[in-house]
């Protein structure tokens, strides 16, 4: 209870973090608890009458394929967040391993990692994702986990660079020197001394990686690259464009995924701002 009280007290002093976490929790509840009130099959084509505006029976309306958009939003929001979480976690995991080891040990390994990161950062990430996604297999049949794995191919680049820069700075610190003199190995220093000090920064990197992966999935799916049967938010945007919902005045089909996408990015932006206060002592609020 004491830890929970302390956390809630800090969230009150850090409204950006509180609002970000609140929005993210609301989205999570919408896509989990919401499934208790829908028939998951209604999120797929030919299940309900098409082109119906919002009503008591269909609160979010229906689309031109005969999908219940409320069911689609419940299922699709969860799928899109899952893609972002998986790709972001993999990207941060790889980035952390490469960033810590190359920054701490240096040498040829560090030179190779730095060279690869610098080269990849000169290539537009979305263009690289587009090339990979259309080369590996039929892009219209990509599964959720496959989309996440494709996005993770480039998700590690930025975390690697930023974590490496932090490690290079920390490596010259007095506490690292004392750890070396006490006989701790390099792995022990990284795990017990450096990583705990960078936990808030790693959390910021995770939020950025997830947000970037969600953005990448939306971009690819809006172009039709992904499983077109699945009701992800990106695929919903693709079908909005495909069926000309703008020209046909089907505002409910347009506004709902746009609001959900905006909430996802606002949540991760606020979380990043809030975590920056935790990581940066100069910006912390006084009690």
C-alpha cells in the first residue's frame, strides 16, 4: 500500500505521466474488457448489414464489407498495440544488448556496431520496411507476429545509438572505476551498476520504440501490406481509402480509427514526457 500511495502521489506531481498511463490503461481496458460485449466474428467481413451509420444496434456503425466497426475497433486496437509492443520490445532488447556491450567494451566490435548503425540511419526506415515486407512473402497474408518481426528489423537502430552514447558517458564515472577496482567483471558492471541507472531512460526508449513500431505498422497497412482480413487500425485506414469513405460521406468509418490512433500516440508521447522528468533530475518537480 505504501508503494502504491507513493506512486499515485508522484503521478499527481507528474501529470504528463499520469495522463499518458491513464489513456494507455483506458485503451487496454477497451480492447480487453470490450471483448466481453462483442461477438469477435462481427469484426470480420459479411457478418452484419453494410454501410449502416451508428445506431443502438451498431454503436460505431458498419463498413462496406459488412463489419461491425465497434467489434473491429475492440479487436483491431489490441492487434495494433500488440504489434507495436512486440516490435518495440524486440528493438529495445537488441538495442540494449548492442548499446551496452559496444559502448562498454569498445574495440573492433564497437566500430562494427557504430558503422552498421550509422549506415542504417542514413536509409529511410519506412522505405527499408516497405522493401523487406514486399520481398519476404505475399504482403497481403502477413500475420500479426510476422508484421511485428519485420518492424523489429529496424526498431533496434535508434536505441542502440542512444544507449551506446549514454554508456560511453557513464563508463568514465567514478562509480564504474570503483566497481572495476573491486574486481567486478564487465557483465556485472553493466547489469548491476550501469543498467539500474539507465532504467528510466530505457523506459523512455521503449515508449519511443513502441510508438515508432505502431507508426510503421500503420504506414505499411495503409498501403495494403499486411493481412487484409484482420481488423487492425492500419487495415481499417486502408479499407477507408479503398472504398472511398471520404467521398461517400461515411464519417463514422473515418473518425473512429483516427481517434484511436491519435490516442495511442498521445499516450506514448505523454509517457515519454513524464519519464523524462524521472530520468533528468534538472526537470524534476519539487514536492
